[in-house]
C-alpha cells in the first residue's frame, strides 16, 4: 500500500495495527484514506455499511473493518479539463 500522505510504498507482512505509522513521514497508516473501503461517492465515504462513521478520514481510528488499500489510484477519477472548465465557468462568482 502507499501512504496517503507522502505516497511512499509501505509493506506489511501482517494486518496494520491501530498505531502503525509510515516510516517515511510518520503519518498514521490505520486511517480511512488508506483503507480499501474508502470511497467518497458512498454514504459516510465508506463502502462498508456496518462501519461506524469516522469524521476525520486522515486521522488514526479504531475501525475493525480496515483493509489496507490494494490499489494506489484514487477511487473517484479526476474530471477532464474541459468538463472542469465548464463547471468552473458555471459556478464562477460574479
């Protein structure tokens, strides 16, 4: 998995503990942003329906459903440039 904060690849032979930190930037690793269930498009930004709500997605938590993110790309794809420009023009302050 890659650390959400610095992007460094982190290898673990067993489950990531609640207090594990990235060896490069010392950020917590047991966070929603490093979890395979994290998805901004879902309710509470989590695909696990039984998980309790976590407000700070970048802070360590005690979620029992945590699974280290296997894919490194973000869940929600970025908007293409022309679509982003149209949206910015639509919502531009006058």
